[in-house]
C-alpha cells in the first residue's frame, strides 16, 4: 500500500506554517481520521503497479497527474488554510483544488495529544464545494478561551491503485482574550472601557458590526474593577463571560465604559453623558462599528443612563433597552421619540419601583406633542432576589422575561430589527 503525503500551500495570518507531513497511518493522533473504506482494497507495490498498468498506454494520465478511484485523472491535491483565531471559536478558511474528503480537528497541547470534545468535524459527503474543491470553505472550530491550541486540517482521497493521497496542515496558536480593555483620557482622568468583539470579526475585520453601548449600575460606579478589568455589576458583559454557550455566536460588539463616581462624577443616571459617547467614539475608531445599528442599554441607574444618553444623542442610536431604571424628571425624553424603546423592570422591585420605567414611557408616549415612531414597550419581569427584588437584567438577556414585542421575545433579535 502506498500513502502519498503532499503538503500544499499554507496561507496563514499567524505566522509560518507549523509541523507538516504527518502520516495518518503511522501512529500519530491523526489515526482517528483513518477511513476503513479507503483501507479496503489496498495492495502492495507490485499489485498497485499492475493495477495502474491495466489502464494501458492510451489511458495514461498526463505527467504529474494522478489516477483517481473513479478512473479519472487529476493534478495532485493542493491545500491552503487561513486561520482566524477568536476567543471561543476559530474560523478556518480551507481551499483545495479537487475532490477530497476533508476533516478538521483541534487538540490542546499538554494533554497527551487526546482530542477535545469537538476534536473531529467530518464534512458531509454531499458537500459539493468541499468535494469539488470550488472556492473557499469556511469551517468554524469551537474551543475554550485563553488556551494554546493546535489546529489540524486533513484532506484525502482514494487513488485508483487503492492507496490514499493525503494533505495535512497544522498550526499552533492561542485563543484571543474574550474582553479587550481600552483606556483613553476623558477630561483630566483616564477612562477604561471593556470591549467585547465577536469571533467572526477575526475572520472579517472590515464588515461593520452591530454595536451595543452598555451602561452599568451604581454598583459598578463604586466598585473596584475585577479580574476582567471592569466592575461588570451583573450586566451584559457578565452574561457573556459566564454563559459561553449562549453567547458563543453573539454578533454584537459590546462597549462598556467604567464610570467611577469618585473619578469622573455624574455616574448616577449617567448625567455625565459625554463619557459613554467618548468611549463609543474610541471603539468606533478602532473597530468596524455599524453606525446604523448602534444601540444603548443599561441596568438600574444605567437604565436611567439609557434614557439620558438616548435623549442627549438620539441621532446615534437605533433602539434602546433600559432595565430596572432609576428616575429623574429632568431627563429630556421627548428628544428620543424616534428611538424605539423596550424597557424591562422587576415586577416586585421595591428599591426602584416599576413606576420609574412606566413614567418614562408614558412621557414619551403622551407628553411630547407628537407620537413616537414606535410605541415604547415595557415588560414587567416576575423575578425575585430575596431582598428588594431589584432585578430583571438576567431575564431580559436570556429570554426568560416572559415578554413579547411584535412577536419577538429575544431582545437581541429585536435590536437587529431596528436600524437608523
């Protein structure tokens, strides 16, 4: 039996190609990819040569081409791979030049070469772009964050002589950090902003992405940043960090500035409204923020901040989601009648009663001299905390809030339905 090992072109964004020329038949961890159907009918060199001769001189392949199992001739396989490494998943752009079966895998160094739970993803046999080698096939490989990872791609096909032609690509990398901390100067003081960028951005860093400006509550304004670099106060970033399965394919950039009352002031209700705008502008200069699909949300006094910032900068936002809002009658909400609002509030909240959100929405609906472009909506969340029942943000984000607007229950789908 003859196994042909060829190494095609490697197109990498992370550096030179790593280890090459693995032989899947010779004791490596890639043995898991052996195809029993390909092994069937394999022969020794003499029988193989006789099989090839049986085609006769008139049917000979061109110099350098190979005879496939269906009797056709084809040039040797080439394989090109480009890896776009993210925090929880990596996109592999794979190009081959002819019919082949394709496998991808990842392994974590230091665990004896054993594959992870998602180690082998066999492409469907009926996938015409893979089998025909047309264009580039994009494969998403999921993995844990902040780990060193070995990526592998194997393309193989059976030849007429019963042997297998194989290409193997491998590369080592590390996951990107889940959150990026950016620091700018706001007034005389530094302003830190935590930024979440979706993994798909790594594969396509130019397409504008929908973006959420998220405003923390009073707990964040008085707390010391944690290991993530931000006092997340139970908000959207904390959900993203703590629930990787739910947010693995989350499409939004999230911008979460840290307003510290003793440093910046104006954090209650985010009356220092230029602070989050400065953070948003900084991120928009560094990442492809979609200006037509930029949204604002916040919890507790960050809920009031959602009304404040959307009122003062209505031209920037396509929709708003305030949660458990505090209240200030001075907030000029009539300026935001063209910003659709879906508010959430804990039904039993005794710290910040639901009347806070109800009053804001009533003013938008009835006191502005014109009807809003879309009727504001309020969902009262029947959540309990065992204390003041000041809650509702977890339910708002995970879809368990029980509300529905325009037939939609998922707040993120609702956001994406709105653009400026």
